[in-house]
C-alpha cells in the first residue's frame, strides 16, 4: 500500500461507517471510530487491537468534540482523514412533522458534521495536509415526498462541503462530499425515524412511497463494502473529487435532475434575463 493513513470515522457501529472502518483496517490503515457506548467501543477495538481505537462520542454533544479530537491527536496520532458518517434519516410529510424533529435531523446530519470539521481543521491546517469526507446522499441532489427534513440536511451538507473545499484548498486539505444511492445498510430500518401519519390528504401520495421503501429495505442495489472501497480510492487519489456519487441509482437520478433543471432554466431564461437593470 502506498501510504498508511489514520482515519477518524464517526458512527462505526453499523452501515457505511462499519464497512469503511473494516476495509480501511484490512488495507493497513489505522482507524479511530466513534461509537455510542462502552460495549460498542470494546467490540470495535476487538476488530484490530493494534490499529482500531474506539471513542464514545455523540456528535450532537458539541462541547465534548474538541476534547475528544485533542485527545486522539495527542494519544493516537495525527488525523489524516476525517469521515463524517454519523447520521440518520427522518421520514415524514413536512406538514405532519414537528419542528423539533427537523432540529434533531440537522443537529446530527449537519451541526455534528460541522463541529467535527471545526475540531480537526486547526491540526490539518497546521500540517498543511488532510482530507475530509462528508457522507451526504443522493438526497443531497434529488428529493422525494416524505423526506423533506432529511433532504434539507443533505443539501445543506453538500453546500457546506463545496464551500469548505474552496476555503481549505490553499492549505493542502481536500474535501469530498460522498453521495450514496440506496445501499444495504440500516438506513431505511433501524436508523430511520418516522413521524406518525395524521393528515389523510397525503395518503395517496405518501403511502406508496413508504411501502416501496419498506419493501426495498435489504434488497437495495448498493453494496456497502464496495462503497467503502470507492471511498478508500478517493482518499488515495492525488486529486480527490469534490463530489463523488456512489451507485447506479444515484447516477441515474442525479443526471435526470440536472437535465430537468437545465430544461427548466432554458424554459424560463427570458424571465430570468428580464430582471437585470
């Protein structure tokens, strides 16, 4: 392997975080993984006693993050790669979903990721090297009814990632927003928070969407191990991409969205241009 790196990955108990941690360890990298309990910490460290370190951290415990990163830098070593993987999906029609559920969705998916970035950046900037991967979603490009809060959080993380990349590029730090399609993880199962239905007007639109998602759970086209290998390829690249889609479904729907957007821009171009002084 060309170079051994130290990765700090949030949320390594399952899903993409676990798959990436295992593939990184198998490739000879060192991994610090955040988990939610001491039991999960012990279980993670048992994967590779000499190169896997667990740290108990909730990414919404913003006051604790700086201390955990400082301790890792001091006791494990310089963090070469931060992977913001911790997150979950909220499913619910916007009108039915309380604002508190939106806050929770953004606290985990956006504020948690940004807090982690702010904690590692001073070290990476001082060293003039580093790579930040933010796991977003094809839901950071395209939308479906019933996941407005989730899509909002992932659109936000896509924009933050792109702007951040422009800010830190002069310091030798790369930022990649990784947008997976549908993969065989817990996202649509254990990891999804669902708001109860209450307004019958939305039944015809939303009930088939929820049913299809539940039926597809476990049968998605994406393989998390292959996603992990794709992320390791991005980490190893001399010029990492700012945006990386994962999966044929993500490629198809994002291309369709960009095409539809281009058509709409063209259709309204005369109105767009009519507003200049």
